[in-house]
C-alpha cells in the first residue's frame, strides 16, 4: 500500500511540474497547479471527474443516512 501511495505521490509531483510549466493554467502559480495535480486523472480525463463526483455524492448521502439512522 505504501508503494502505491508513493507512486501516486510521484505522479502528482510530475503532473504538478508539467501543469505549472506547460499547462493551460501555467500563469496561475505552482500551488494552483499542485491542487490540479492532486486529482490529475479527473483533469486529464473529464469522464473520471464525473465518476469521482458521483462517488463523492453517494458517500455523502450514505453518511447522512447512517447519521440519521443512529439517532
């Protein structure tokens, strides 16, 4: 697991540098591009972003349902 997290960290760093130098928002600064690089699959492939947002909505809804049910 540590290996996978380390590999993702390296790809985030590489993506942040590439976005900062050659990206569409290169004028915005490194930390903006670092934020974009943290979710680089969603930036590079828009359909992944839609899938990710759907998963987040499901997790939020399930969390609310679990909280309401416990009370």
